[in-house]
C-alpha cells in the first residue's frame, strides 16, 4: 500500500480545500516531509488517512451509529460549521498491489449536513473507473483483511506513544501484539475463537454428548489456566527486570557511599555487623520458641490429660496381651500340661481354673474398657510425644524471652548510635536512599517469590488439566466416527494452535537477525549489538554485545530504547513482506543529535518505498535537513492561522527548501 494524494475539505483545522501530493520515487526518494508547529494540524493528516481507509472501523465501530457520527462531528472544521458550510470531504488516492498488479484507488468520503444530522457519502474509483456498491463492499472487506486498522497503527509511529511504551515497560506486550498482526496470526486466533463459539451454540451444544460437553468444559478450564500462566510469566519477567534495575541502583548508591564514607563507613559496618549477629541470634531463639508454641505448648497445658491417656493406653496394651493369651491358651491343654508334670496327681477343673485366672491376673489385674484401641506404633509415638511434653521447662522459655528483650534493647541502642552518627554526617541522604532501596528490594523479592510459587502451582494445574483434556479428547474421538463436526473442529483448533506456535518461532528468528543488523547500522561503535533475542512465549527482548554478554535494556537511555523498539518493529514489517508506508509523528523530538542523525541516515532510507514524517523545526533543524534532503520527494509546511481559524501551507519545509521543481519534473 502506498499513499499518492490526500485532499481535505473542511476537516480538522483545515478550512477550505487542501491538496497534498504524496508521491514518492521508490527507495531513493522515499520521504514526504511535513513541517509544522504543535497544533498546526499535522495529526489531522494521519486521522484523515485512517478515516478514509476504514470509516467506522477506524474507531472500532462496525456501522454508522450515533457514536460514529458524534466522532465525525468532532473532526469537522468549526469555522466551516459557523459559516453554515454543509460539505466536508476526505479524498485519498492509494496504490495497492493486487494479484501482482498495481491498482490505483481513489476513496472519496464526504459528509453533508441536513438540519441537525450528518449523512455520509462514499465512492471509490479503481484505475479511474467508478466501482458499484457491491465491488466497494468487497474492496473494503479485502482491505480490512489484508491491512487491518491495527496493522496500519503499528506503522504509524507516534512519538508520544512510543515514549510511553518505553517508559511504562510495556515493550513485551507491544511486540507481542505487533507480531500477531504483522504475521497474520491474529486471523488464526480469530478462527479459533469463532470455532470455539460455534461449538458453544445451542444447536451444536445440544447435539453434543455428555462426554463432548465435558471435553468443552475441560478445554475452557485449560485455556483459563494457560492464560493465567502466561499473564503470571509476563508479570514475573517485568518484575525480574525491575529487580535487576533496583539491584543496579542499590549497587551504585553503595558505591557512592563507599567512595565518600571514609571513617563513617567503618563505624557503620562494625555496628551493622553486630546488629546482624544479634538479630540472627534473636531469630534462631524465637524461631525455636515459636515452633514449640505452635506444636507442643497446647499439650503442655493439658499435660495431666496426656498422662492419663498414656496410662490408659498402657492398660489397654496389657489387656490386649491378656486377651491374646486367653484366646491362645485352652483350658484343657493347660490342664493336660500341668497333670503331665505332677507325677500322677490330677488337678480338678476348679483348681485348673484358679491357676489360669491367677496367670491372667499376673498380666493384667483389671479389665479395662477399650477407649483408644491404639497399635503398638501409635502407642510408641504417643509415649515419645509425652516425653517431650514432660521435658518442657517453663523457666527456659521465660529465660529466652528475657534474653530476647535484652538483645532487642541492645539492637535499639546500636541503631540509635548509627542514627546519631548518620544525622551528623553529610551522608545522611545517601544512607536513607540505600535504606529505601533495600526496603523496596525486599518487597520486590517477596513478590517474586510469591509469583514463582504461583507459577509452580499453575503449571501443576496446567499439566493436570492438559492430561485430563487429552485423555477426554481421545476418549471422545474414539467413540465417534471420523468426520463429525466436533472432531473436525477440535482437530482444526489443534492444528491452528500448533501452526501459530511454529510460525511465531520461525518469524521471530528472522526478526532477530534483521533487528540486529539495523541496530548495528544505527549504533555503530556507540552501542555495538551483535545479537537480538526475543522470547517466543513472553516476547521479552534481550540484546547482546560482541562478547555475548547481555546488555541490560534498563540501562539504556530513553533514546536508545526508542531506537531499539523502532528497529524491532521495522524488522517485523520487513519479515512480514508487506508493502506498507511508515509514518513518523514527532518521533525525533526525544532523540539527541547523534541519534537523530543515525535515524535519518541509516533507518529511514531502509523503510521501504514511502515514509511520511510529521516534524517540528526543532526536531529536524537545518543540520538534520541537509542529511535528509537527498531522500526527500516532497516537503510541506503547515501553519495554523489563529486569526482566520484555518491552515496556511507551502511546499517548503519552513525556510529550508529542496529543488522541488526537479522532483516534480522527475515525477
């Protein structure tokens, strides 16, 4: 896609008719440069292009609703409305390659006011011939599929937006969304979403068996877990970067403290080491008591009850032995054994019974009611537990508490000495900064630990859910004949997801190479980048120097981060093989002179057949203009006239000019 001409009638700040020639000449002269101060109407040009191409879809709407016309009302020139001018128009001439052939389209969107309402008119010409309504509908439908609004947004680089992406550390999210759109993977996501919704329709859902419905529920549950896992990983990666930055900041503060600390540092180190030793001693002592209170102390309070329990269990043990002997030793066998050793004397049944009872009483004299019925192992555990309870000495715990109180007072005294020393030192502010950073680092590390634990739990859930889903899917497929709706749909979903995974890995490898080449060209010796790595799951971006040491992105300046983002998105655009224009809106304002020059000399010439730059005179000054002049195809300056409430324009860039007549002649 290439923009050739833009005409505005009563749009934004532009009162009256304006005609901008946007033709470029391949990659040799690929830049159209608009100059203007802030508020002059440069952004209106971008908004007009979006509106001409996408109409309602430019605002995320699908039809000409009241909300759409309310937005259009805000785009119409206020002075034209005051003078009762009823006609407003945007005409965009765009060149699109279709089936290896270049076609010129002229999109004409107009609005007329009738009483208190607006009416939109739309015509499209292809190669000078007017298209009918059906062809127009097909044209815009194909346009939205091949070049969706989101894709064009990623080629419109707003300096303010880029600055926010870099400063708010949302680079990974931005790259992930860019990759999806650039490589058409969002279409596969839409397909998967539509197929999932299709299966949930009442007529389809009603025809599903209970096993198929269960599979649908398992898939929904699995997808939720996967989403949660991905979000947690992204959050953890962002936190890791923040921790690295905080650790680096802390190290720098400590270095400054060491440089300027002198004797103060030695005294503080001695105090801090003593405090650390005492705190560790207190921790171990109180941890021991805490564990005792949580485990044994409640039983110390009912020590007599545990003693009774042990006695009861011992009695039950004896009775158990007594009963076992009774069941094993028969009276007649016992009588025969005794009589055999009495030299002919025979015991009576009564005496035999007396001897047996005496033997049983030697084992246990009482018939205890069985309460616990514990095994020998359980009795041994209870007895061991009881010995620990018996060994408890309250005085030991009281001594620990007293000792802890004494140690705490000592720590407080040492800290007071440190505070007194710091307050009389020029290093007070530096020390406070170190404390604040250390406190922040503790909070961050605690949060990291929580996220790591959460990821472990979620991954276990994910593994279990995936196994359960795969098992249920296999079960459903095995019970159905091939070719049914459910089986076909689930197979298509699986293939689509696998394709997205493989495609993104393949494309990102190409992007990494292209981005590295661009960064080498821009940074040269200043920040030599030999390798770029993008995680295909989290889209975390990493860069490496010639020694393959990682260059921490957080340590880059705002301008360097901006160049890194531009180079990566540029690489995605190149690897997507799409013919797209690049538009830069006040992009260079936050770059220093060196980076501006690098962008102009190495980046912009490699941005394809057309680059539209919207700039102020402070962004591209005379020095920068001389650098960019060889690749300029057109220049304009627009200036808002507050007195006449309209825009004045010339075909020069402020007071600088190129040989416009030569360019027009070449065109």
